C-alpha cells in the first residue's frame, strides 16, 4: 500500500466512524480532495487509489493540471475566490463551484456555461462568523440571493458552503456548522437544496455531525501545503 493509498483509506475511515457516531450514512458524504498547490502526479496517485472528486483554488494552476490529466475521469470542483474575469474558464472546465458569493458571479457562470455540458453545480458561500477577510453572502442576504440564483439557466443551485473561523473545540465547531445547516433548511421553502459543503481536515467530525454532505480535505490527504506554482 502506497502512502497516498494509506492516507486516503485513513480519511475514509474517519468519515465512516464519524458517520456512525452521528447516525448518518457514510454514502451521503462525499470526500473532496483539495489538491491546490499539489502536483498533477499526486492527483494521479489518489485517482488510481479510487478518489474521483478534486478541489482547486487557483484557476491557472487548475487548468494546467486539467490539461495534464485530461484522460482521467475526474470531477473538478472550484473552491477558491472568483474574479469576474475568470468566470468563463470556470464555467467551461469545472463540474462544481463552491464559492459563489454574489449574484453577478452566478449570472456570469450561467451565461458562460456551454450548452453542450450539463448544468454547472454551484454552492453559495456563506459568512458564518464575522471575519472581514472572508468573502461570502450573509445569512440575511441568503433568501433573496437563493431566489434569484435558482432561476438562472445552465446552473443548478445545490446548496451552501462555509469556512467558519478556526476553533479547536468541537462544540464551538458544531455551533458554527449548525448555523449553516439551519440556513439550508430554512431555504427549502424557496428551492430544494441537497448540499452542505463544510468541514476540512481539522473540523471534519463536527461538520459531519451537523449534516455535511461534502467535506473538503487537503492536508490530511496530501500533507502540508506547498508553494503555489501559479494562479
């Protein structure tokens, strides 16, 4: 067993244990391998170990990897901040976008999604904690934003995403994730949502406890972050 295969098996076991502990089906939780700053060779290794969904933060870096790995059936997720001048490439080359934080970006993704591709799956990024450095929609803004985005063609609004402030205490972690889960439920009167993208290497258990359907795991799989090659 290679190191990557071992790491993947370990993280999947952690997901399984957390799912059992909180009375959930592990099949309802998708592991998204966050491969930002990692080489294409590492993605290939995890792919051959059975991983299919990979998340990237930086468009140029992601496009270089996509071109190198075009022969692999990878589900690509864009999870980084989105600039208006990057929406065309994102709309054309990704299956999911987790970081839509305003209507303007959603409209551009909708307009620029090629019609021969399936609708682009998107999540709205939400600010859970008052952190000025974080982008995202506020909880108060969500209903109007969800209503507007859900009407756009060529995209499918799947749910919400958040990156709460870092906390070491699992109770505090769960409190933050519970806010997002409750917001997701409240929006059901506007449109059905089936996705909660929340939880990373350090707070995955708390996220699963509160209903995460996608956990975004980087360092627990790939090790410490390396120098960014390009963006």
